[in-house]
C-alpha cells in the first residue's frame, strides 16, 4: 500500500501538532517533580541543621564552651575518618569524650 504525498504530509503535521500540544504538559509535570524533590531535600537539610546545632551545643557544653578545642577535635576526627557527614563527626567526638571520661 502506497500513501500519497498529501497523506504523508497530513500524518507528519498531525504528529507535530500532537507533540506541540503535549510538550507544555510534560514540562509542567517535570517542573512539579523538580519542585517536589527540592522541597524534600530542603526539609531533610533543615532537620540535619537542627540536629547538628543540638550536637554542637552538647559538645561545647562538654568542653565548657571551648570552641577552639571543639574545632580541634572535629578537625582531627575529620582527618582520621574522611568522607563522613558533619553529624557523624559531632557524634564521634561526643562519644569519644564520654568514653574517655568514664
């Protein structure tokens, strides 16, 4: 079965129009997914920030406010165990101090 040039042009034009109609909906759906992912990431980041702030306060309390000492301990721990999260470093330093004070 051979299609006429007119029929082929009609099919191509119909396909192009259908894609142009669908494209904005796809873009909107994609942007919605991106915003949703950003919102989840921001909530996780905020929770981590609060947790780190609590851990920092606990560490400073254990060191009687010696921020320089806390920074030295954190820096040394980061050198010994690279690639961990900030929360992990705070927890490690606090656990080591608690262990050493027993």
